[in-house]
C-alpha cells in the first residue's frame, strides 16, 4: 500500500488569546462611549431581563469590558461576551446554561482566537438591543455589538449578587 505524506502549512506564532485583536491604528480610529454591565442589563424579577440606562446608546459605537466565552467554532466571526469568566461552554457542558446577560459580539473580521477564556477583553462595536436569535441555534441575546473589534483588556467589575 502506498502512502502519500503531506504537511499542512505552519501556523503563525501567536500569543494566547490575541489572534484577531484589533491593531492599534484600528482601535484608535474607533472611539467609543463606555457601557457598564449594570447600565446595560437591569434584572426585573419574573419578567427576566430588561435593558437599563444604556438603551439610550442603542445604535451608537460603545465599548464594553468582559470575557470571551469558550469557542463554539474555531475562527468564528462572532464570540459571546460575558460579565465574568466562563471556563466551560454551555453548549459543551449539559449542566450549564447561558446567563441572560450575555452580549453576542459580531466581529468586523473573522478569525478570533478564543483559546484563553479567562483573559478579559475590551470590545468596541455598534450596540443593538432587543431579544434576537444568535448566530447558532440555542444562543439568543438581548444585546449585540455589531461590526466589532476587540483587544485584550482590563477585567470588568465583578457582578454583584
């Protein structure tokens, strides 16, 4: 039996969690108003999630700090931003579910590397609000950032309970 040996091209060297991050020039060219998690989501008891004071910023370019959740697809054109670290993907672990206060981030360019979900990121994009199905079945959100860029960032304030 004959075998054909092939080699795949070498992957570029990269630091964990930064492939797909915006260049300094792109970041500086996209000024944004910060949005805090507590201003975006207001819990409303039996009614579930309600959009808070950040509703006034719908349609504007905003900046949020949070954590990338583990990937559902390699080099996707989106990721899920959560207020706190989520080391396990709710699609992969049957006992987990998505929190109500997630933001689906639709990237300007595909190729995000989410191999270190415990690292905080800062994201800038156009804020879109209202419940909407996500890019994959079972992932819906009340908030999205469209045409987004991201960089490694500072950890957001931890959620208060």
